[in-house]
């Protein structure tokens, strides 16, 4: 059975909701899933999982959330070769740098040697029905990428 770790940063609850949607999607795919808040998680924990996911919001003018900076920096030092990763998160389309932190985390994961299993998913504020479908598709693609490698 594949295992997955979702690490999320959430200020308004939108990204916690995204993490919850993904948790349910992985459970439905019979994946052993663990979810934790980013300030309570060490990047090295990803070494113990097959599929690694970060769900984050973007703060201000495209900045990482304050509580995510240390995790972001530590992540880039990890060797996650052989792992599958995916990134999702929320933003506000009002801003020019819509959900930029999601892209920043995807770039950080690429430095670890992990393989991107699905394109990033960006949600405008809170997830709605079409976003939930996109998140379920995201989870399916991550599991398919894992299965293709194993």
C-alpha cells in the first residue's frame, strides 16, 4: 500500500479544507495518509512516505507564509529521490502573484530529486465543486505516478 504525507499551511482555513479534501481522496484510493500542519512538521518526515504533498497559501505580494519559511528552506536540503510530489494551495486572483507559493514549493521539491506526479492545483480562495474535482484528479494522478514507478 502506498503512503502519502500532506503538510499544509492555513491562515483562513481554506488550505486546511484543501488538505481535508485530499485526505479523503487518498483514503478512497486506499493510500495510507498522514496530514500535519507545516509549523508542526519537519521536512525530513517526507523521507518516510511514497507521495509528498504541500498545501499552502500565498501571503501578501507572492510571499511564502511566515510559518512555512523554515520548512521551505529545509525541504530543499532533503534527498527525496524515488518519491512522488505534488503541490496545491489557495490564493486570491485579485493579486498578480496568484498562489505563487504553490509554484515556489514545486520548485523546491524539484531540488530534492523527487518526481512531480501531477501539475499544481491552485484554488481561488475556498475550494468549490470544480476545485474538489480538480483535487480528486490531482490525487489520482499522484497515485498513478507512484504506481508507474513501482
